[in-house]
C-alpha cells in the first residue's frame, strides 16, 4: 500500500520540471539583443524618477494582519464543520452549536470593533 | 526504508533552508527560505501521519504569516546601505562557543536515551475528524479561550496599525 | 506505479490542452460580445479553423521572443516569481475526482491523482502560496506599477480568501468531510441535493471569491491597465509573461472544477445515480452513441449549409466543407452503426467503465460551462474601484459568510 501523499510528491516533481522547462525554453530559443533602453524601467516612456523601493501605505500591512487572524478563525472552524454532522447524529448538535456560537460571537465582536474603528475603510 | 530516506531528505531540506535563511543579508530572500523550511516541516508532518497538521502548516504559516512578514519587509524596504552589520568580537565568539558547548552536551545526553519505538498508529490517526472530536470534548475550554486570544490579537493589531 | 503516473499525467495534460482552447474561446467570445469578428487571420494552408490557429501561433511567438530581464530587477526573485505562480497552478488539480471510483479485480480504482483525506484544504493551502508569486513579481520588478499591482493583488487575494473559507465551511457542514469525493457522494445525483440549492448564499459567495482569487474582471484591479499598465507583470516578457497568463487560465479551470465539485454535484449525472447508470449501461450506451451521431450530423449539415461558392473567392470558401463533411460522415457512420448493431452486450467491467466515462463527460461539460461563465462575466461587467473592492470583501462578504455558516448550522440542528 503506497503512501497517500506519494502522488502529491510526484505531482510536485512533474510541475517543477514542466515549469522549469518553460523558463529554460524561452531563454534558449529567444534572441539576445539587449540595449540600454530595453533594460530600463518601464514608465510609459518617461524618464524614471527614483526606484520602486518606496515605503508604502500601512493600510496593506493592517489588512494582512487582520487576514491572518480571520484566517486562523476559519481554520479553527474547519474541524468543527467536519465533525458537526457526526455530533448531530449522536444528539449533541445543540451543544456543538452553542460551543461554536460562543466562538463565532467573540470573533464577530472583533470584526465589529475593527469595522467601527474604521480600519476597513479604504481612502 | 523509503520512509527513512524521505525523512532525511525533508529534514535536511528544512535544516538547509533555515541555515540559508539565517545567513542571508537580503530580508526578502530570508523570508522565501523560511517558506521553504516550512514546506520541509510540512512534509515531515506527513511522514508522521499527521496530514491535517501538515496542510495547516502550509496554509497558515507559509500562506498567511509569511505573507505578512514579506509585507512588512517590503513595507520597511530597508536598503542595503542602511543595514547595520555586527562586528565579530572576542566576547561574542566566546558566548557562541559556550552556547555551542552546552548544546552539544545536551544533544549528547539526549542521544544516550534508549530509543523506544512507538506503537503503530491506529486507523484514522491525525485525520481531521479525530482532531475535531478531541478539540470539542477534551480541549473545549482551551479552544474557547483561543477565540478570546484572537480577539485580543485583533485589537492589538488595530492599535499598532492605526497608531501612525 | 505506471497506473499512478498515468493518473497524474492524464488530468494534467487535459488541463494544459484546455488552456489554448480556453484562450481561443475567450478571444472569440469577447469578440462576439463586443460585436466584432475576433481573431480569424492565422491560417495553415488556408484553413483557419475560426481563429483557433491564433493560439498556436501565439505560443510559438512567445517562445521565440527575446526574454528581457531588465537591468534594475532583483534577478533571482524576478525568475522565481513566474515559476512559483505557474507551479502553484500546476499542482492544485491533484485532488479533484473526475468520476465515481470503479472496482477492478477487487481493487478500487479512483479517478483522481491523489486521494487525500485533507482534499480541499490541500487546494486552499497551495493557492494561498500563489500570493507569494504575485507579491514577489511585483517587488522584484523594481517598478512602481509592478509594486502597486503586486500589493493590490495580494491584499485582494487574501481579503477574499477569508470569504472563500467561510463559504467553504457551509459546504463542509453539509457534507461532513474534507474529501472532495465524499462531498460529491453526499450531494447524490438528485439535483435538489446539490449544494447550490441547499445553500445558494454560500454558492454566490464562493463564486465571487473564486473570481477575486483568479484576479479576473470585475476583480482585475491588480492589472487595471488604465492606472497600472499591466500591474505586477509589466516588466515580464516572452515566456515568463506567458507563464502568468497560463497560470490565470489554469486557475480558472481548477476554480471551475472546484465550483462544480462543491456546488454542482461534481461528476454526478443529473437524476441518474451511478447504480442506475450501471444497471442500464446497455441501453444507455445505445442512446449516447445515437445522440452523438445525430449531434455530429446536425453540426456537419449546419456547416455544409453555410457553403457558398465564391463568397470570399479564395480557399476560405472550402473551409466549412473541410470540417463539415468529415463530421457528417462520422455522425452518419456512428448513427448507422448504432442502429444496425442494435443492443450492446456489456460485462460488469464495461458497465462500470461506461458509467465512469459518462460521468467524466458530464463533469467536463460542467467545468467548461463555468469557464464560459468566467469569460462571459469578464466581458460584461465593468471593473470595481479599489475601495469598493475592499468594502465588498470585508464589509459584505465576510458578514454574509458568517451568516451563511451560522444559518446552515442552525438549520441542520433543527
């Protein structure tokens, strides 16, 4: 009996080979005639001002942070969602619903707080 | 047999990636190597018949937390010339050597503990159903407390992020 | 081992052969939506196949173009980014089941590359890595447009990932498993048991989230060309550019397969269960073959009817005959063969294979339908503004997702 993840390993190897082949193919087949304007930054034909190593809005960072927290919430809900049906069959459905109700209400408060504080407004 | 080989392959991969992460000066490269290390770890979890944990490792650590790290690195955009390099001094060398000595000592003692093979895992070990059943019976209170922890984290993130 | 390799390769090749077809459908479909003819010039000895050859010439062109790596980029990451994006798109298909498993000599043969018990989470985990590719592409290009495009795109992708997860949870509640095959089994062949009927809200949320994840219009702000030129792949050329392009279409196909599997019963043939198909395989085969014969003949006659001598005055006149005549002949032969042969005799094995092939066909039809929906919506709706996008993601989709999960749970316990 082979390991259930063996095909995944093979898929990974195959995908890496396939993608690598594409990268190599254009490098081999394409012509190579570099010149300074070809290698410069594309800014719609204007002379580029500075480079793109600028600091950007903290907004993105905040969104990323909130994403992690809500993502973890979803991850915690997954085992619950999958076992819920089984628990109902055992007559424990209401108990499970209340359990998850508490969890979800606390996180809904979090979402509401973030909302009221205006972190989700994009200006 | 192949399991041992795969263990060393992925274990070696994670160790290598972690080392590369430490010895990089470019922070973005470090972050990418860390993702590689997490991948190796996920493969190790698979070998330990814990596929659910393995997938969550990739989903949460590699897919979410490391994206935040990369974001922060790009947000700060430290230029190479702004980086401060530590000088190697005698005192630092001494500290590192002492730490290495104690680490070696510990490892040597751990190696002396006789190896007891685990009993083979039962059917369905490490599956999401088993994890769920445990989480909602035995570990119910820690689970509920996690939601409070997440709430605190949300408020904390907001306070930090909105400061400026 | 050989079986395993075939199981991996066949769906992979299938998806990557669908790509050029889909690009053709996109170009041609957009053309008809905008009331123009679309691509129709590339020809092979005068045969144009309605522009289908354009895709092939595009591929050849892209491969043989110069692969420019601009001087200011961060080279290792600049190369890694398209690799990562396409790699992620290449591995997600692995857990999708294409038909009901069949039994061979006591063993069970599944029509999916890897039968993982974490199935759907594997797809989520892999696609969450795709964000990295986009972020890296934007950052390593060292171009302001790219950086902004990459940031926007990744922020958008993970804003909608939560909504996607919540929509998914509603389905997991109904199915009680992470395995796609179990989720499909649970929906059965009865259409009213399919999840888009049982939970329409989750379906709409999931559809929207898949659109946002694939960065397709109305969510293609990362490459809103009026503001960001082409977003995170401005600096890419040649095959590296094509890799981003291919990844987008591969995501479209896998996304369609996922929507089908989760909400439209996957490979389930409407109203016909696997047992029913197996017991009635002989008459079923007769009908399917006959229907194909008739269909081929209708298309063939339609094409032949369009022939008009001297319409263009060159080889294009005969194009409809070149395609139409073989189709008519094949259709006629198939129909006659079926009618003359009368009843078919199938063994136990044959019945199972017939059911599997039919289910596979139905699954592909559903996937293609959703691919068309992707294209259709792209050329129908205008683009969102970025604040609208974030508003929709966080203030509409997530509360609705939470409501969908809570509602499903409450209804189930009642």
